[in-house]
């Protein structure tokens, strides 16, 4: 069953003054970590176990491209590749319920037209289940109870709406279950019966309708307003279909985990926390009943509900001595796949056998980072000027971090240059754990600060709503307040702070360069929108159901007041104010932030003879999925930052040669480019 809350599925997510003393660099003994070790292909990742417990799978390179591999449960060294992608990496794969095949989705060149494929474990035969042009498949439900089919959504008939299909995973036969005429999403039970339809409201909220005899009831079963729309949603049914679990913030600030009696409609709280939304949970694989929930405030932790998993979770915590996540469980629930993240060492994946509480290490994700000078990440609570608590994460270079607790508050022995790394969305969040960008930038001599500004998800609906209509204003003020905190805390100096981010983080970078042009020493914008009008004009058609929520939270282009607001918040209209160095990276096929967003602001800067460095990747979309492209852009980025902030950089060398990078202009502003 698909249980994790995906509150930002339609967000612009990216997959980040006075003179003072000279910047401080890491000690000479701190080795430079090669870019390829941080951003190249992982050795193995995404470990899973088949439902029948007989097979292990993971994603690993084959001829330099990430593909799906499989091995017998008891012979992980006998792994072999099942797929043979040559260009576009496979980034996610999952087992069919009958354990006979592995399923994966992939697009072409970053266009996000994801198609669904299956590959047979026994014979290696690959099947394209959704052979349609300009189509994006959505997974609706994969049940442990129904072994021969799954439910998927396909928008090949009308790009705006996904029709619901039953897919026979063995034959590939598609059977129409529901022809969609305007519903945002489907909720099915564990017998794969369609039970609920979600429909967007004119106020940006969502109504949920029960389905009876294949038709939606006339009256909503549950009504959710705009304020609750990103924090209230169904998580799934118990196997008997009598209980429906919800994440629900109605009548409270943070989302509680609720259990609703379907027949009576009565819901009761089964888990809640005043600090953070309940984000995901572990459910009994046989009954579907709640066993533990995951709370993510400063850090993530599992909280058991009852005694069934309490001993297992304690064993994992005690033995792994790291943040961990349960990634997969067999149907018999005797075998788990667990990912461990110690932050200062590369992440690893383990097989946990509940009988005997036995842990076996399967692989290290990036063994080349073992022994590398990785640094701690420090959760911080920073106050905004109007009293909000901004949960943030700080990493410091080796030789600068004087903190007593590697996972506690940070203390720097001296100020160093800093990169403010802004997350995408904005309806997403930064969290605690290994972060390749934090490690890379800290290794180059920079403090790295990631801030959950207002509008970020995970901290209650009030925190999200305080970001409504505040793009480039109070959301930006939160970032400035975090920089002020870092200066006052002796982390950095005011004249040595860069801003960098992807998607909304790219917008924040452009906002920093235009609305507060002297606050940052330089900026790195990755697939960031520059004009909120054209951004809303070019959002993908399958986001039609979320359009009203965009309008309510960003600004409504259909009203005079909304148009005035969007104009005032679009960095493009203030390009003449840019006074500090700017680097822009863009995927040519980006369906979320069209390449026009970067082209426009580069053209505006050119018209005013303002220098800019612009790099485009013709085979990428919203972010850079191919490691050779990611490495190439980061090679440019770190050599752009070095003269600006005074940090270290690995020479660009031949980093761009295997990539598709097109340096449209501004090569002369980056040493070695």
C-alpha cells in the first residue's frame, strides 16, 4: 500500500555590506573530496526485498548508467542486472506484488512524462506497460492482498486528468476502472476497490467523495479547506476496509494521524505532536493497522504504537547508532530492509531478520567516501523577526566546528564564508541527514545553512499558511533573519555569504540578487523561476487540479490585485538591480520551470550589460539527473564560488567533456571555464 504523505507532489521541488575579517579556510590537512565521489553514481542504492522474501534488489551502475539489479536473498554476491538503460538513469524501482517482476518508471531527457516498465526476474524480459506519447503514469495502489494486478493512473486521453486503470502485471493488460472527468486523485482499498475520489475546490482546498457502484456520491464525505490542504489527506485503509487512516490537521495546527471508522464516519486521534506533522508510518503488513509512526522535527524518529515493533525499533536504534529508515518488509514480515545514515560516514543498507534480531550489512551506498572528512550536521532553531521558529540545519568545515555534540547546536571557532542553501517547493522541507551539497560545500571551506522558511511543510498548517502570498517578501525575510543569526553567532561575516538553491531555491536566489542586491556576495540559481506570470502559464497540464492552490498561495493572475502582486514578486522585473555575480543552471526540457524562465532573465541582464554565467543542459529537466551533468554544473559552481567567497575548489579540468553542458555565456567569469 502507498502510505507515505506526499504533501509537495505538485510543488516546484528540485531533487540547493560592511567589510570584516578575511575568510578562514579548512586546515591544510583536510583533503579535498573529489566531486565525482559526492555526485557520481552511487555504488548501490534503493535496496528492497521482494514480497515473498526470496529476492533482493537495488539500483546500481551498469556501463555507467543506473539500472536495476537483483540477487537471491541468501546470495547477494550473485547479483546481476535486469535492465540495460544506456542514457537516462533509473532512480526508483519496486516489486510487483507477486514477486515475479520489478517495476520502474522513467522519462526521456527530463520531460517528466514518466512511463511504467516491468522486467521479469526469471527471464529478464522487459515490458513497457504504458506505451503512450506525452503521458505521465501515476501509481495509485500496490496491495499485498491482490497479487496479479496494481492500480495506476494514465493521462493519455486528457493530459489534465488521469484515468484509473487496473494493470495485470503478468499479461500487461490494462482495464479501465474509472474515466476521470475532473478529479485530482483516487483512493483505493487493499482489495483494489476504488473507495474515494478527491476533487479540488475553488478555494484551493479538496473535497473527498465516496464511490458507490462506480460513481461518486453527490455530497462530499470529507471537506478540506485551503489552510488544511497540504496537511490533511487519506493514508490508506486497513485490510478489512473498515478503518481509513488520515493525516489530519483540521481543528489543530499540526497534522495528527487519525483512524476513521468508515461505516460511522467517526475519527479518533492515534498519534500527534505539537511540534511537527506526522509524516509517515509503519502499518502491519497483514492487517494494515498502525504499528509505529515517524516524527520528524529536528530529526526523524520512529515512535512505536503498542508493543509489536517496539523491540525491533529499539534493536535497530541500539545496533545501528544512526538515523535509520525501514525501506521494505516481506509479506511474512520476517525480513526488513533498513537504511542507516550516520551523516559523517556514507549511508548503508542492511537486512534485518526479526527472528533472532539479526542485522546483516548488504552494502554501503558510497564506499569511496569511507574515511573521507565528512562533517556533522547541526539542527538549529532560529527565530524570525516576527517570532516564528525556523528549523534549520548547519554544517561547518573541518577545523572550524567546535561543537561538543555532533548532532546538537553548532559553535564555530571563527567566522568562515557561508552558503545559504535554499530548498525547493517551497512546499517541501529540509531535514537532518547526509547531504551531498552540505558535505561538498563544507569541504570547500564554507559554512552551509539550510532554513525551513515559512511555507515549508512539516511544521503545521499555520507555518505553511504564513507563507501564502509571501514569495519574495516574508519568506525571503526568514532567509535574511537566518543569515543575521549566523553573523551574530560568529558563524560567518556579513560580506561573505552566497545564496544558492534549486527550483524555489533558485527563485530565492534571484530574489536575493534583485530585491536585496547587496545582501549576498553572489548567487547560484538552478532551474529557478524569474517571472511568476510565465511560471503559472507553463505549469504542466496534469497540475490542473492544483491550479487554484497555486493562485491562492502565490497570487492570482486572473485578478488585478493578483497580477500586481505577481509583477512585484517577479525578479525579472528588477533585473537592473543585480549588482553581484550570478550563475544560472537550467535543464532545457524542464516541464515545471520552463527554460524560458532562465532565458528571460539572462536576456534582461544582457540588455543592461550585467554579467552572468549561464549553463544549459539539453538532455535535462527540473534538475540534473545524469551524474555527468550534475558533476559538470557543480564543477562550474564551485569555481564560481571560490573567487566570490575565498574558499577552495577542485579544478574544472575535463569535468564538462562527458556532459552535455552548453555554456551559453559568461565562461570568462569562472576560472578554468
